[in-house]
C-alpha cells in the first residue's frame, strides 16, 4: 500500500508517519520510484505499536527507539529479545527516597521467591528492574510502619502467577516471533492501566458486598 | 508527645510537620501552654499516611486534603466514607484521546460485569472513576486493532476478584473505622506499584520457564 492508504488504515496522519520514518521508529517502505514507497502489513502493525507507546503510554521517542531496536534484533534468542524489549520500557514508578529497610526486605523477597518456587526470578534478581521495583515498593510500606513481614505478599504473588500464565498464553496466540514481542509490549503499556482499573472495580464490588452500596446510583443511571 | 518526639518517631522534620499543620493535613495537637502542644498516636498514624501520599504517591497537597476530608467525615456511612476517599485519589492514567469504540466497549464491559455477577460495580458504573478508566483502557486496545472482544478480560477479572477479597480482609484486620480507611488509601498508593512489579516479575518467571532464562546472571550474582 502507498503512504496515503497506510495513513487511512492506521488513522495516523501522513506527516506523523513521515516523522516516525525519519526517527527510525518505522522501517522504510520498498521504494517503487523516486517519490513513492510501498508499505506492507508489517508497517501497519508497527505503526500501531509505536502509536500505543507514544500516545497511550506517553513513552519518549528515544525509549521507543530503544525498545524497537531489541524487538528487531534477530541476533538475540527469544527470551533475551523479549526480556531486553520489556526491560527497556519505563519501569514502575519508584519511591524517591533511600531506605534503611532495603537489605532486610530484599532478603525476605528472596526467601518468598524461593518459597514460591520462582527460581528463574531468583536467578534474574540482580538484573531485573521488576525485582528492584518490588523491593523498593515493599520497603516504602515498611518504612511507614506497615507490612511487618512480607508474608502477606505470598497470596498476591500466587494470583499474579496465574495472571502471568494467561498473559503468556495470549502472547503465544500470535504466529510470529516479532508479533509476540510486540504483543508483550502492548500488553504492558495498555493492559497494566486496565488491570489496575479492574482491581479497583473489584475492590468496590467486594466492599459493597460486605458493607452495602456506597450510595444509590443517580436516577438517570442505567 | 511533644512536637520533637513526633518528629523523631515519624522521621518527618518539625518544619514539615508545622507545614502539614498549617495546611490542615494534620489535626492540631492539644494545646498545653502558649507555645507547646501535645500529640497522640493518631497524629503519628496520620503523619505516616500524609507522608505516603505526598512522598511516595506524589499526590498534590490539595488532593491529600480532599481525601483526608472524607476520611474524617463522621457524618458519612462506612461505605460512602471509604468510597469518597478512594475516588478522591488520583485515578489510573487514561489515554488522552476520544474514542469511537467507547459505546461498544461500554456495552461489553456491562455485559461482562453482569456475567461475573458484579452487580454492585454495575450499579455504580455511572459514578465510578474505576469503571471509566477500565472502559477507556480497553477502548484504546480496541482502537489499535487488538482485543476484538472483551472476553479475554473475564479470567483476569476473576483473579482480581480474589485479590480484592484479600485486600478487604487485610483492611478488616485494623480495629477502628479510621484506620481501615487509612489502610485502604495506603494500600492503593503503595500496593499498586508493588503489585505491578510483582506482575512483571511473574511474567519473567513464566517466560523463563517456557523459553529458558534470558541470559545467565552475572558472575557476582549471589
């Protein structure tokens, strides 16, 4: 397809597509003559991914370029390609303060991972930004006098394990390696806000079941 | 206790405590003479909550004041007090674009909630910011050509339901009504980043189980 069709099908303006091409976020099309190039389905797919990261995830262009560099690196094995792309994404926001509880929380998290049988997460702990974010978040809890021990984390971790099985199953529904990595990125950028909203909604449902509805819905509801 | 002790036990400077007092984020102590006031355990607890919201959650002072106003409003019933405080918190980040899929996604979410038996969430849907965030996040997914239907959300919702039962159980471990509402706020501000990190860690564990470790840990890994 030509640039105009790519723009029409993706809903992204031709000016923005040209910007993405210049910035290397979209691979060049196949040049058919001096002023026209031909684009394929893979361009459409990539355009969606770039749009999701920039417009929905509000991820900076330089970070998007880095993530895509890992997606496109055929020299990497599957796990490393996926891991490198995911770890290049912006991380979970972290408390901005150093913490006196870090060492003890780290030890407890390690023993929790061991207890859960998450041996891979344990092996990756010195390099995984997710491990780091978890330790920092739990240390902040501890510093405020809550969460005497990390035992309360175990039941949540078991539920997250089931969630991760769903995630990877859905990822595997995609036929090619590139599509799978792209889906994993989209899943993180788009699904995390959806899951947080779903969690809050479930809390509202659960508290309303125990204590009654907060208030009657307004008369125009429904 | 006096101001100095409150500062020592909370780790918050006296200047910051005075600022919180002036801003109405902390109730005044009991005045013992012209220049000294006496503070209690409830001041210490409130100070922790304020600190968590401002320093860890990076929530603006005006929003903190609004949240606390609901926490302290004895005229409200339990559910409404909890709901008002939670809904005054900053919401899940939303895509900044209007969406042509909103109506159809909203219908599908309603039918999902009905199918799940979340009748309270359904009754609250016109007023709940969490409902709104969920619909917007799923619409963004749809707009990018993913998530043909919201069926894939159902198994996640069931896991979130189990998580909400854990959340509310932990909340109920706190003896007083004020402490419960405070814990619910802290849980949202501090636990959501921890849960997101835990989810990513579970994904790393699951992909490593299926495809092998991304790479060997560095030699200094413990």
